[in-house]
C-alpha cells in the first residue's frame, strides 16, 4: 500500500520539460513518473538538478516517441531523452534477477507495475515516485518516513542490495554524510559485514565515489563514517592509519592526525563555499599521510620529513585510484609543499616568488588556511603571503626569460648541463630584481660563469 503526499515542486524549466515528457508518455497509454534523487531532493526542500523518469514504455517505444534520444543502456531499459537542452534518463520499469558481476543484473524483466520497479532500487529515500501532474509523492518503500527520521535504509534486505552492487556501501556513506543522517541499524551491520568485498569494485568507481564524498557537504563526517563502517581500511588504508596517531598539543589542540584531517576537509568546504575541486579535496585528505611512518618522540612528538614521505605515498595512491598524471601532480605537489608556509617569513625574495609561482598556488594557499584553522588557528603566514601576492606584480612572480639557450651559444657557451645552471641562476637574479635588461643579464652571466674558466674546464675534460 502506497502512502501519498502532496508536495509542491520547485518551479523551473527542468521541471516543466520533464513534466512534458511524462505527459507525452501517458498520452500514449504508458505509465510514467519521476523517480530517484530528484524526488528525494524535492521532498527535502532542495532544488533538484535532474529528474529521472520511470515508465512502462519499452526502450524502443521511448525512442519512437521522442526526436532526440540516446540508447545509453538499452539492455537495462535505459534511454536518454534530450529536450530543449536538458537530458532525462528514461528507464523502463523492471525487476532484476541475480547480479553475477556484482554490478549489473544478469537479466531484467520488464514490468508495468511501478511497485516492482521501486523495490529493486537502493535506498528508501531514493525509491519514492513523483507525479508531476498531480504534484503528489507516491511512496511504497517508507522513504518519506526515513527522511523525517533522518535515516539511510536499504529497500528490502541490505545484504541483498549490497551484494547486487558493492558500490552501494559507499553510496550509503555518501548520503548519510551529505544529509547528516544516521545509517539504519541493519544497513550499518550489513556494511560492516560486507566491507571486505568493496575491493571487488573497480578502482575507477571507488575513486569517483570517494571524490563525491570529499567535495560534498560534511566531507569530514564522510571520512569518519567510512572508518566506522570498516570501509576505509580497504579503500584507503593509509588514511585509516591516521587514527590514533598523536600530535603535539601545542600545535594541534584538536587531537590526533585523523581528527585533524577530517577538520581540514570541513574547513576546505567552508573556505571554498562548497566549490572545492577534487584535486584540492584529495590534497587535504592526503596532506598528512606521511605522519604515521615518520612519527618519533624526542624533545616532543615530531614527524620529520613527513611532507616528502607523504608525497611519495600520495603518488602511489593516485596511481591506484587511476587518477590522471595532471591530477596526480597537483595532488602530490599539495602534499609535498604544505610545510613551506612556516618558512615564508625568512625566505629570500627570489625563493618566495618561486614558491608563489607554483602552478595552482591558490590551492596551496587555501589548503594552508584550512590546515591552520583545523589546528592552532594562527593565520599569520597566510596573511603574509596574501600581502606579498598584492605587492608582487605577475611579471615579478613569473618573469619572462631574458636570455635563451641560443643567446648563451652566441656568447660562447656550448650546450650542456651548465645551461640549466646558468638560466636558473639568472631567473633567481631576475626575481631578486638584480637584472632587468639583456645587457645586465649578459654581464651577470659572464661574472658568475666566466667564459675563460668555463672553456678551460671544458677543454681539460675533452683531453
């Protein structure tokens, strides 16, 4: 028996076009409803970003009804319908048989009974139907009640739902964190029991779900729930190992490294106003993973070299998660460089400019601020660098080279390792403001790298 509730939709072009698709399907005698996250968000008072549609029409019938369609998963009854710049996933009502591969049903059986269709879905909050014509929620699974109670619960037996697709365990955590809900008792027990099976899921799917947890609201809670459920030690054991690692209380009154990391993630979300990039979020998650292997106690607790060790570990994690080379470089740079802010007050101007000139420096600065706010609270270094950024002009931070390798050849130098030394030294002189013209640059090079001395060294090596 369904519970029916009147719920006003959010007025939008998305809603109106989706409603039109439902009306077109119904006009041909088919059943059709909104289903999934769009319905859940409507009930929760969140403007939906999409509406999925479930219908009794078969895939070929859907494709015949609408001009622009893409058969994205016809074997599972899914067709993408494109109308007025919007995309709608239209799925034929079905019930699924066994899942041999732990992701896709071996066989789907189409049905005209919407109750059968919602029973195959993952969680009660995602299993409600919405009639956009009557503006009513039709709830066969108790989703409305679970939203009122703040609970994430599977539809039916949690062991069955998670065995059908192991990724659902991560999705349960993601929804619980995003909405600050509790995992229902049986659902939580099933995740704890089945957690070792999560590595049957491909690295790419695990990566995508981790990123969704990190860039949504309450990312710190998401990581804590991953640990509570036992999933974290299977997907990110290096992060799980942060738990219980003590820190010097004078710098970290918040507690252990795990607690600090969760707080950093929450601060990143706040600082960026919910627009944290995946690379910055992963940098925040991994910035202190080098602390457990470098932990020592002398005069106080120390983690000497944890930035370098952590960067190497981060690189291996990125490779395991199948991240691109560009993403990997951004993330490992954040881990490797995050301690340099403590030295900014004493850096030579050229060194500071080189630091500020790092690619994606804004990410480094944001991570440093989050790191401070999640620990001792002092933002002196952050404010100092912000002032310097205003003082320095763009061309001072990343000056155009005055001399090239061709210029050095014309001056009498032969190509070789000396070139990189000369050009690096010259760039430093530019950053210090010691040279600004080609003539000054040539004089600087000839004084620092005398041509006679250089030629004598080269000739003695050739002999």
